[in-house]
C-alpha cells in the first residue's frame, strides 16, 4: 500500500518534472520535512509559553509602584513592538551572540552557550511578549476598579487580588486578542530561517535547492503544514475561550 | 496592641478632613460609634457620605484628623491596612462580586486565601451564611445569573464570612429596583438585631427611622445635625435638615 503510493509519486516525478513529491518516497527528504516540522512545533510551543509568561509578569510590573520598573517595562515594550522581528533575530544572534560565552566539549570546537535555536526562542518570545504585555494591560484596565477594591476591602494583598480576581477576569477579556497574537507568533517562527534554525521553511528551502523539481510540492506542503498548525492553535484557543465562559457574564 | 475596651467607641472620628485636589469633600467630621450600634448617614448627594465611609476602612486616605477603629489609628502609615480590613466589612452600591466565581466561591474566597482557613470549614460557614441571607439553593449560581438583590445579599454574606466587627454599607440599595430593596434591608435588619455594629449610608428614610440608633445628616462635608431617629425626623433644628427632610419624606 505504502510502496504502491510511493511508486505512484516516483512515476509522477518522472512524467511531470514540476511535481516531484520527493519527501514522500525518499526517506532522507522525509526526515528533513518531519525534522523541520518538529522544530517549528517546538519553537512555537516554547515561544508561546515564554511570551505569555512575559505578558503576565510585564502587565503586573507595569502597574508597580516603582517608577523605574514601570519605565523599564515601557521601554522594553516600545523597543520590541517597534522593530521588525527579523531584525531582532539577526541582532540577537549576530550582535549579542558575540558577547555570550562559549564552551569547548572536545578541546577543538567552540560552541556558544546559547545556540541559534536558543536565540530564536529568546528573540521571538521577547517580540511576542511585548505585544502580550499590551494585550494583558488592556484586559486589566477593563476589569472595573471597584471589583479590585472589593477584593482589597476583604483584606487581600495586591498580589492576592491580582492572582485571584484581576488575572482570571483579564484572561477572559484578553483571550481573543491573545489568540490573534499567538497565531502571529507561530507564523513568525519561520523567520528563524535567517539564523539557520532548521525549522520547516529552512528544511523546505534546502530540499528544493537540492531538488528544484520538488519546489512546487514542497511549497504546497508548507502551506498545508502552517494551515494545520495555526488551525489547531486557533481551535484550541476557541475551546479555551468557551471553557472559560461564565454564565451570565458579559462578552 | 491597643488598650481598647468595649465601653469605648468602636469607631471614632475626630475632625476628619479630606479633599480631592482642590475640592474639600470632608470638612471636619467627628462621630462616635459604639459596639452594636446602627448608624445611618443621610444627606444630599455630593455631601461626602460615601467618602466618609470609605475612609473608615482606608480605601480613601484623609488629609487631617483622626479615625480610630477599636482604638487603632486607621491612617497611621505603619498600620497594617489588611488587618484593619479584616475587622471592617464593606458592602458596595454595585455589589462588586467576583463575576468568575459562584455565590459560594465568592463567600469562601477571602477566608481561604486571606485567613488561610481550611476550605472544608469555610464551606460549612459559607453555606450557613448564604442560608442566613436567604439564598439557599443559589450556592452554585454565578453573579450574572442572580438578580441585583440576590447579588447584594451574596456580597453581604461575603463580607460576613471574614467575621468583621463592623460592617459598612455604602448605599447598598441605591442600584436595586424597589421590590428587591426590601429583601436586602431585611437582611441588614437581621444583622443589626444580632448586635452587629453597622454604619450605613442610605437614602431609605423609612429604614433609617426604623433600624438606626443614631442618624447623622451631612451636607457639604460637615455634619449638620445628628440624633436618635425619633428626635431627628420630627424635631430637626437646622434649616438645611428640614429642607432635605421635606424633599425626601
């Protein structure tokens, strides 16, 4: 069955030179595609988690008493929101990467402590995190001040009021905007291509550089993969939104 | 601690001044509330009633004067505000329930999170409190599924769950429709009958007359007149008080 299918595509490649689905019958290319897809998934998941953590902590810090902390967060948001993510990636990897220490596992090779994958995760998380801070801040501002006052009048500390009352409400308000930003983040992970992170785009380009006849099918494959990944994410976010819905409460 | 005893005023205000920017809202308020007393503060809107009550549990700060609760200075910067707020319960005009929690969870949250009591024990108490405010069977409803009067009674139960010594009510029936006002007032009346010290800002004159031990009339940031209800409603001395009473009665 599998070999039948592979034979079919091998034959198709022979008869139509633009439609070489090489990764369906060549195990080496198949590994490249699967490896690239897996890297894209890992990159996306890591950046999703870190960027949301940055968003929650940053939004909390933005209303801190310390002016220094507030302006630090503000500066961070402005910097990462107002510069292109591709340039951030290059800057992190090539500029900052020079100053981070390296180690030598065998006495010959110098391996930097933070790999290109590490830099990609850092840069993309900071990029999406800046937007998440603004998204959560808008959500926090939409929670009525009087609700927080009620929490405080019950003897809660600022942190208790934040974690028990403000944050759960903020999350519900922010979820649609958060989904949009996280979807964007998944789509932005392929810019890590520029610092040679072997994710889906990188592997796809390698494949069609080696086998130009595979270009059309590989582009098609990439589209399908991203559609699937982002589709899954937005489906999940939608489910979450429904699960968090409170009977009789706005939105 | 302080050497406060129950024969001294539980809440004591002396010459309290408060302004928002240039606007002076409270211009020298003094008042004594004894344990178990029910105090009603009435007066035209904008006369500083709500501000006054919010100063008592330090939701607002004051510029001058002194507010003491059980002998403790409320606006002493060294005071543990959270400890104060555990002693002083507050119910708001807009209920301010936590919309993402059920009625029962609303009542349970503060004792569990703030007092670190065991959830099982708190739940028993919370259910009893909801029963007391006549909301049996509504434990698992969310605030959005309850009427205004029901929400306000959840809010009262939520404050009571912290076992406060004093309850503050800030125009708690002002946002309710007439039919539901009564159910909330009955709840407060029950509380008062049990000996809870209550300070209410209210526009419900009939209620004030019936329940209050003492009525304060404020206008433009000062107490114009005060006295027991029988005296206050029939023999007001000040012209402003009489004008006001003529309009509302």
